[in-house]
C-alpha cells in the first residue's frame, strides 16, 4: 500500500504533517509499502532530521510550489502544476501511490482529484463525507462542500456512495440513510428535497426518510445527504458550536474556586467528551466518487489528525471502497441517468 501525503497543506504544515506521518508509521507502518512525503524537499528533510528520523518506507517527493488557502481551486491546479497537491495527485494518477491525504485547500484538493483522476464510472459528482460524533457511531454528512449546486440525482449518488463507505470502511452492516430537511414528514422540504426523497424511496437503501439537525447527534443514522452548501454550513456550525461551548464552560469553571474543584474531579469526563467530538479522532473526510482514494483533513490538522487521516486512507484502500462504489452505482444507473 502506497500513500502520498501533502506535507505542505494545512495551518501547521510542515511540522505537524511530518510528525503525524511518523506517528502513523509507528502505529500501522506494517500495512504500508511506501509513504511518499510530498513537498519542499529541503523543508521536509529538515523536519525529519530535527527528529533524527529515517525509515526505509519513507520517500520524499519534491514539490516546489504550495497552494495557499486563498488560491482559486481550479486555477491553482492549472497554474501551480508543481504544487504539493498537484504532484501528490499525479502520483496517484500514475499508479505510484494508491491514496492522497491532504489538509490543504479543500477546493484545490477536490479540483486536483477531479481533473486528474476523473470520476468512478457511474458517478456524476463526487462528494465529501464528513463524520460527526453520534450516540451510535459516526454519522457522515454528504456532501460537506465538494459540490455546491447539486441535482437530485447527485444526492442519490451521495446516498449510495456514503452507504458503501459506511458499510465497508466503518463496518456498518446495513447503513441507515437520511435526507436533511426541515421536518420528518414526507411532505416537508422544498421541491428539490421532495424529488430526492422519491428517488431514495425507490432504492433498496436503508432509507429512513427526512431527518432534522438533532438527528445528526442522537438518532441511529449513518449517512445524511444534502447538497454541499447545506452540508458545509452544518459542518462549520457544529464545529463552531463545540468550540464555543467548551470556551464558555472553561470561563464559567474558572469564575469560581468551588467549580474548579468540581472540574478537577470530573476532568476525565470532560476529556472523554472532548475526545468524542474531536475531529482529530476521525482524522479526515473521504472525497467519494473520484477514481482514486482521497482523504481531506481539517485545515488546522494536528499530528494526531494526520495520523488518523492516513489510517482512514489505508482502510479505504484495504477495503476496496472504489470498486464497491462502482458496482453499486451500476445497480442504480437507471435511476441516476
């Protein structure tokens, strides 16, 4: 198994990316044949030397350019052909790597994977499946921002691909699918969501029906489909809410010495809750539908997040997620086209 890691992508690159790569090699390096560290060779080598680290499975692939968070997605792919994102995507395209992991500019990663790899046969649009903590295991929002303007058939594709990922990579035997709407009743929603509802109801997917925001965290549901605009707003709102709640909690605890004592007693519980909702635990979000494995990390990914993103990439390759997606998309081709 060969994975290309974009070392220059993310707020804490290259330090945290290299550290995460080292941690991944220690945790599951036996499953890897090669870990390709893609980025400025001088900087990558300096980070490895600073840690006195060398490994026979590590190879540095030089990339002279970096895509910033402010660069245009498609333009960056066309004009920065030697960027770490583009070079890593080319490694997958040529077969030198089987997966790409990046915490860089999400739009640029999506554009590079789509332009260079194209879609899996039968897939109209790729989508990002972002996991959220749920009482019953991770709930995947799809799409979380790859495709803002979607058609009903695109959401059908998201449901199919998300179910494949939940089943084969996350181990959900019969993934439950829900459609994000403004009420659980069949008649609720817009003309768009009602058309998607009818499409999903006509499949053999384990379709629960319409779901609402609270279902993301408390209901037994594995895949929630929506367009990329809605999905991205949900994802970022959830992240911001979690940060705000912990900040407010810390402020209230610090305001009173008795509360501080109580917090000290309950610190393990606080730590467990924080870990349960921490994106670092999940590592990254797969871009499903492209003809290669692509895991997109959070822009502020730490070493732990990078390590887990590499784990998710390895699991996706190991469980042959793309061949399974192609097979399922062929089954529903009459509904999609």
